C-alpha cells in the first residue's frame, strides 16, 4: 500500500442484520454497533464526523462477506475512504489461537489485523458494474444447472435398478426439464447481451476463448473472479487460486506424501477448468500429444489433466497480457 501513515484503524465485522465497528486511535479502542442498512451506514459516517476522524488518514478493514457487505462498502467508496476487504481465512489465520466467537471482539481483531499488516494490504478496487451484472447472471445459471442435475439424479439412479419405475419418473419430469432447459438458454442469452454491450468485456472473452478448450462460460468466470485479470501478479498465482498447482509435503528427510493440489481454492473455476482441460485434450493436437506421451510414461491420468488445466491458465494469461488471440502451432 502506498500510504503508510494512518493515525486510525477501523475494523468492521458484518452480519446480516448488524455490523460491529472497532476504532483504534491513540492506542485506545472503542466499539459500536449499527444496523446493516442505509440508516445504519449513514449513522456510522456521522459518528466518524462527530468524533473528528478524518477519512484521509484512516484505514478501514472488513471481511469479505458477499452480499452482506454491499451497503457499507458502497457508502465507503462513495466517501472515498481507504478501504480493504480481506478474506476471512486470511484474518483468522493471522491472529493466532482464538477461543469463542463474538462480533464485538471480531471487529477489534480485524482492526488489530489492519494496524499490523496495513503495509502489505491492498486497497479495495470495486468491480465494474458490467461484471457485477454478469456475476449475478452466472450465479443464476449455476443454480439452474445444479437444479436440473438434482432433478435428474434420482430417476437416472432408479432406472439402473428398476427400468419401469425409472421411465415413469422421467416421464413425469419432462415438463420440469423443458422449463429448466428453457430458463438456462434464456439466462445464457441475457449473458451474451451483456457481453456484447461492453467492448472491453467482449474483447476479453474473445481473447480467452481463442485458447482451445476455454469456452465462453469459463472465460466469463475467469474474467469476473479476476476483475478483468487484474487480481494476480503472475499466472502461477492465478493457477494457485484456481486450485491447479501442486504443493509438496515434506519435512527434513521425511516425505509425508506426494505433491498434490491444496483444497483451498476457487472450486467454481477449478470445475470449469477441468471440463476445459478435457475439451483441450480432445481438440488441441499439441495438448493431446502431451497427454498421450505422459500416459505412455506411466503418469497418473488425473495428474496429467491437472497439468493441462495449469497450461490453459498460463495460455489465457498470455493472450490477455499480449492482447492477441492464441495461435495454434502448425505441425
């Protein structure tokens, strides 16, 4: 962070109905509770003004809590406050062993975290409105696809053991399936309209989908979760976020187990990249040759697929950086 001379640190712990505030100033801590509403956010701003706490030399920090934090974040951005939005696990693991759970105490812990780590923290950058809209539509699509899968799971399993009853179940679910299919197509059409309405988004998606195996939905997820590919310093960092980078588990002369990916990752991106890797193996000659060569060497197939996922992330990052579409190698 460029600015380092903060005289006040504020930690905000947000829940659905309220948000707790802890203010650290002159080695003193004061705590307050406000409604998580427009009225509550306005009351918080008035409190700062009444206590003569300037926004220029104050750093505010809160946990990323999804929709619960939208009101306070919007208000602080409007006031041009110095704001950091950190992942909860980042804060939790930095404060050592803790016992119990209390919103007032948690707000103070967030303020202490900000005071200790403000030099390494990055100020919050709001997502463009077009990406906010696409993000909502992608989430709706995921819920519809998941609902369709849930609806068809039982009749598919039933058909394996009792074909007659399975057929009966499928017949009575046809109308639901047609409705879900229609809604998914409608949502995808709305997403396409949003993409075409923004030149930057349309170009970014076009560059990403030029990589064989990367479909439009995968490209949009990558764009949304990285805020136009700006939330990482290098491709390996993004690959780690996607959960496709293996880590070793060793200590001294003891090797606990083979290197493997860590479960702490964006599972949505990981799932989409897995399907993209399978598509690349089937349709990209270079990737397919790599896959077959590694299989002949006796490598585990899932390990090879993960390597392909990693390759795809690096290829997408490369085309975005160069602003040129991916060109297949010609034999």
